[in-house]
C-alpha cells in the first residue's frame, strides 16, 4: 500500500499472506519504484551520463530511495537503496531437528538468519526454515531464513523461507542483501571503502545485483538492483 508521507515522497507498507505487516520489502520497493514512474510521480535527475527517475519512500525500517533506469513502457531496471545495516552476528550455534549447525544473523530492514550450504537444490527449505524461523533464539519476533550456496568469489545462490508467508518464496530482496553482506563478511577480504558487489541467483532463475560498502561491522551505501514489470492494472472501490 502506498500512502502519503511527511518525511518522504510516499510511505510504503507491505502486508504478508497471513495479514501481518512487514517492516520492509526489497522486491516490493522495486515494484513501487516502477509504479511511481508509470503514475508520473517520479522526480528526475542526471548522474554523469545516466538519466534516472527516482522517489523516496518511508518504511517501518527507515527511508529508502528507489531509482528507475532503462525504462520501457511497462518494465525497467530498478535500484533500491536500503538503510545502513548494523549489528550483524556471526557464527551462532543452533540445534535444529536434532543437528547442530552454525548460522549467522543480520537485519536488513527485517531480520534474516543465514545458513551456508552445499547442494542448495536438495535443501528442505520449508522444513528446516520453519524450525529456525520459530527457534527460541530469535524470539519474540522470529526471523526469515536464507540458505546460501557460494558459486564463486562474487556470486551466490539463495533460497528463502519467509516470515508471514510461512514458506519458501521465489525471491526475497532484503534476504538477498542480507545473504550478500554476510557472504562478504565471512568469506571476503576487507575492501576498505571500496564498493563490494555480489551477483545473486534466485529460485525463479533471475539474477539480481547487490552492492554496498563496509566499515568494520557497519554496512552502508547498500543497493539492490533488479527488473520490475507491470503485470496487472485494475481499479477497486473503497467504501468508508
């Protein structure tokens, strides 16, 4: 839902399948960014040779900026800037379904627990994800769960169990960002102030891009890029 805002151009609210309200949604932000352009509400500016259209959105997780590039009639590449990320926790011991595993926790607007695995396609995402999502270690709010397989030094694949949906989804924007940051924290070298970039493959076959900068445990200048398409347009009547 898009509502007025006193701090940004709009307020974005996202509701899960179970009726609960999420703090933030990266893929939702891609969609509202394209919506703002198609509705004629986007601002315009030029950065170098690139002309872009953009809006700021207020969310429960903080303000975000959404930039739309390479716009066609009903599709575009969309960049979403997330809030700074702090408080990552690495190497958390956990017992799940009778097995001891090591997980990692980070909040990219919503809480995510990262599990590095091999053989991603064979992982029982719904079964294991549900156990971690409701684990007492992450109470009372619970956590999303991302299963991550490293494919090379700058690329990963991710499958996600999402709170509110209570099952696996095709992709999770904040989860891809969380997985990328944790991947570089755990396995990458210290890049100083230089941007770090990760390509992420998701269940539906799409490849998305994440970039960020990191100063010790503080992650900033966080961007998430992927395509957005207009797939449906309709009207509804609201009775008060």
